[in-house]
C-alpha cells in the first residue's frame, strides 16, 4: 500500500488552504479505531475532513459523509467538545520537510489559535494529538507511555514536542547539479537507496516515479549512470521542487498506485482530495475484505468439520440400531423353542419362522432360556429408543450442515474484492453468523437498519437475451430479501435443486412471456452461483414466487418450494457470460 509522503501531504494541504479554509467545525465523527471525520462548513458548502492514523494508510483528505449510526468513541467526543463551533483557520507544517500538519482552530479567522490538532503522518508511528494554545496535550488518538518510548512519550497533561528532526540534507532549487550529483553518488549503490539516504522529503514511491520518468531503473547502480542520465534525473528533481514551491500538482492514477506530480499518469483525477479518498477507501476495504474472508472461512471450516463428525457418529449409532429387529426376532425364536434349551448352552441354532434358513443365537450360560429372551427383548427396546432419539438429532445436524454450506458457498462466490458492495456483502454474512450465534459479537460497528436495508437490495444484476432483468442474492440475507420481499406476482424464482446456492429472480412484466433462451440464461446463472459451479450440468428448479415458502424458525436463506419445473443449467456457460460482461 502506497503511503502518503511529504509531497502528497503538501499537495493535500495546499488544496485545503485554497478551498476549505476558513471553515466552521460542526461535527466530529470517528469512523473506526483509526479514522475521524471533522464536519466543516464554508461559504461554498459542507464537507468532511478525514484524518487517518492507520499504520499503513495514514492520510488527510476531504472524504465522504460518515454513516448515520451512533459514534461511541471517546476520542471523537473529546475533539467535538473542544473544537465544536470553532473555525479551522490554517494548516501549516510544523517544520520544513516534516509530515506533521498543525490544524489550527480559533473563534474566528484572524484571531490567535485556541487549539492545535497535530496530524502526524509517520507510518506505524502516525498519531493525532490535540493541544491547547500552551501546547499542553489534552487528548491523543494513541497515547504513548514512558515505558513504550523514552524518547518521545505522548500523554495527557504533557507538553507537545514535535518528532525528532531529520538529519539528512535539505533539497533546494538553488543547489547545483554538480553538488547534488556529488552528494547522491558519494557512496556508490542503488539509485533508489542513494537518493533516500541523502535527502529529506523523499519516499520510495516518489523516487521510483522520478527514476522511471527519467527513463532509469530505480535499482541501477549510481556508478552505471551516464552524464545524460544524471542530467535527465536532475531535470525531474528540479521539477519536483518547483511543484512544491509553486503549489502546482497534477494528481492521477499510475500503474502501481497514484502520483500528484503527473509522472506516468494513466488517468487524471480532478483533485488530490478525490485521489486520496478513492485510493485509501479501496485499499482499506481490500485489506478488511481479505482479513474478514479469511476469518469467516476458517470459522466455517471448523464448524463444518465438527458437525460432519457429529453426523458420522449419529449415523454409526443408527447403523447399530438396525440390529434392533434382529434381536426381537431372536427373542421370539427362543421363546418358541424353550423346550430345546438345556442348562449351560452358549448358543442355539434354530430354524427361522419361514423355515428357509437357520439362526444362531448367542446365549449367556448362567441364564435360562426365558432370561436370555428377556435380555434380547431389552436390547431391542434400547436400540429402538436410540433410533427414536438419534434420528431427530441427525436431521437437525444435517439441516445445520446444509445451512452452513449455504453460507460457505456465499463466501466462496466473493473470491476477491472488486467493489465496496463485495465488502458490504461479506459484512452481512458476519452479522448473520453473529445473529445465529456462530460468532461472538466483538463490538465492531453495526450499520443502521436503513443502511442495512439499502445493502440488501444490492443484488447482482444482469439482462437476459431478450432484455429481462435477473437479480441474484449475494448472501442469505439478500436471498430472503429477494425471494420474500422483492419478488412480484409475475416473476420466476430459480435455485439449484437441493444444492446450496443463491436465489435468483427473473423479473417479468404483466403479460410478458420469457423465451427458452431467457429461461436457460437464468438457469445457467443459477447453476454458476451454486455450490456445483464446477460441474458440467446442474439441475435447476424454477417456479412462481407464490410457491416459495419459509418455514417458521428457519435460518436465513432457507426456503421450500412446490410446483417446480426443472432445467439443466450449465455453470461454465454462465461463467462465460459473466467474463464477457466484465470485459465490456
């Protein structure tokens, strides 16, 4: 993940000063443990200044509005208490070439600052610290005790001290190429390392883009550079310093990330704020998606392994109970041939009641024939009771396995992060598992009912050959929403037959009749969005939504149906359509 360097931070602050200062502080909202959003109002409008101290994604930019759910974090409440109603009047750097911004708040523009919010963009040491006008720390996003750092502790009541000053050389437009080249090449080595170790304000991403813009390999040795190479590299070096001095930046997407200098841009972005907001939302969502998917997959694998073991145990006990009728028949035979028993017998071989074959019965020598028959009758009753007790337990376990396989299939469909909707669907699965008591609620932020309802309508959407809309649920909650709330009287409902998978709805207007190609298209997608997507053919049922029911107390995504018809769906054909749709 590309980190905000001095150049990017300078570009972001330059835009803030030009477009958002001065601004009245109206609200402070903490999105999560690493991000706050400060609501700002200017004469031109309202926006949210997002400040992040995430170890890999610390940044500062104008972002999207926060969700409409309660904020329970203490840090944001402390900031709102002190900064609410004040004006954000300036955002200077604490020291030259440092990635520390001083957000200054006063009663009105032109007056001395009453509060300073120091935003330190320093990788894993990033922090946000609030001080009063006397530089006394009032609160901090991350407090650092004396035991954690004897160099620079950060605690309430102490005086704020800037990070230790950098010792490398200060870049300057007035420095000659000869002096600059001499400093960089003094100790031969890879170009990237020589630049980073000799000058302030540089970052790996900046050095790489600068070298590539000059047509050089960032890892080439400084000894291998020709005179023309040094001249070309120095030209871009000065271009970088001029951009910083003049405040002229060109934000855009590059092959590996982003830049604010216009080098290697594949697509321009209107503002640095928009660039940073889009990039870090996508990166953090990707990171959260990967971690959450791994967590849910591991949990489901563990649950299913235990349930399948339990099912095998129950099946073994049922197989044992199959001998119950055999014990009763042996007891009946023994009672019918009491006259053939003799004391001390260990076995008796008797003809069965049909007379077709003989049955050998094991006996206990210390018991007489009647007592042995009674023992056999008791075994019969015991095994019969076992079957009556185990059968419903096995049925419950199989239903639970089927439900969790349905959840497992929904997660399998979310292979990689593509859009924010993918992460939202995964979070819904987590909420579902918490609601079903398979996961503990670790205190993560829940969404409001309104936003949850909105996400439940965020289905996969496709069009059949004749233009009919197809909706497909991404998880069990969306499946229920699709089947029991979205479905209309004229629609058709599809699902892989007796196989975990998504619910699919073919939307039809009154009087519309889908052709065979439309039905087959829906069947192919239903087969692809099922657990059997690797098969050549999958049986798919379809019926009218009025024939789809949910039993009382059934788990999310579970449904029964009747008056169904069957089509054979081809998952690979459905996958081919999706691939073509993505390319287009």
